[in-house]
C-alpha cells in the first residue's frame, strides 16, 4: 500500500516529533556527561543562593558601617563644640536660663497673638450621671452578639 501525502504549504511546515526524537542517539559517555552536568547544577544552585545571600548581608553591613561612621563624625563635632566655653555659656543661657550676676532677665508668657492661642476646652458635663447597666457586661454582650450574628444589616 502506497502512502501519499500532499506537499506542505509554503507558509506552514509540519515536523513529526517522533521522528526527530527517534533520531537522537545518546552514547554512554554522553549520558554520563549529562548526568554530571545535572549533578553539578544541583550541587551549585544552593551554593550560589548562599553566596548571593551573603553578598546582600555584606552590603547591608557595609551600609550600617557607613551610617555609624557618619554618626561618629557628628558626635565628634558635637564633642568639639562642647569643648568651647562660649558654646557652653550660650547653651546654659538658652536651655537652663542661667544669667550672669547683675543681669535682669524677662520671661514673657503668652507672647503669641490672640488668634493663634487655642481656646479653652469647654467642660463635657457639669454633673456626673449614673448609668443603669454595667458597661463591661454590655460590652461583652455586644461583642458576643456580633460574633454570633449570621447576617449584617448595612445602612446606606
């Protein structure tokens, strides 16, 4: 029986995968080498992941060291400022309100304009009211009812 096939169309060519796979022949050496490559990949992938994690940790620690060095420089500058007697005097005057003998210091309270001063808060209630129920019992009952509810009514 003669099998005839139509010639393939110029825009579409079909390939029989079974013929292609059937044509691939692996020797024992090729199989061993392929096995070694797969084994090496399994051995190296975790190592590469560990290497990348360590590189990230190193980068984070280097950034931490850089920030610490910046803080050290700032603290050394602060220490140098505190070594200056004029700076100490100015800080004592500003922070602690120290004065030299014979000086008169005026402290002004409420030096803000009237528009920026917040109004006094009105009292919430003049007299204390007593409730008829215990708030804790009512709270627990409300939480329990909310947890056991099967449907929720939503108001628009």
